[in-house]
C-alpha cells in the first residue's frame, strides 16, 4: 500500500514538472504541435503605442551592382507588459520574395527587437495597426533554440 502511494505521488509530481509553462499572451500563440515550448523562454511583450514607416533607397559605392536597393521598415514603440522588462521597441524589415527570412533577434546595443517579414505583409500590418483595438509585439527565445516573433491584435468582437 505504501509503495502504491509513493508511486502515485511520483507520477503526479512528474505531470506537474512536465506541465507546459504558461506566460502572458499564451492565448494568442498557435498550438505547440511539436511540443517544443516546454521550458520558460526569455519573453519580450509590449503593447504598441506608436509606429512609423520608412521607405528608402540606397546605392553603395564600389558594389558590383550599381542598382539602388529599396527597403521598407516599420518601427514600433510602446510599453512593456512584463514587470522589469526594458524592451519596448521593434524594427520590422520587409524582404522581397526569394530572400530567406531570419528569426527574431534582439539588438542588445539599441535594445530593439528585430523582426523580418515578407514585403507582401506590409499592407496587412499597416491595416492591422490602423484598425481599432490594441496591438502587441511579442518574442520568445527558448533554451532549445526555438525562436518565436509576432505582431498580434487583441481579441475583437466580430461585426454582425
């Protein structure tokens, strides 16, 4: 009997240890179908309070191609939703089709979260930012190398 109680306690404690970590804004994350989000990540989360868009061209001297390169950047700034968190800025780069996207990364020098999306998403993001309701920027850096970065909206009530 005593052995059964010990085994039951061991099983229960294993389930407690294996339970996924819950974090602010988990409800906006897609399902973890590969069970990779088990540990507690370093999380960046802020509500967007202002944004600005930059469209630019650049031609560098001495480069093989003398064709100017164009770029679009979206700068987001807000207030952190995590106690003691210092990151409240993001820079979103938009790249043309065929260019490999890089994962979210933190520029420690400027304390800015760097995100990269396909250029086809720029109009959608601008529409999202201009619509009513709160917008959030989030990044999660897991110990196993998994990196997640997103810009998401608060839950909205559908119009009839």
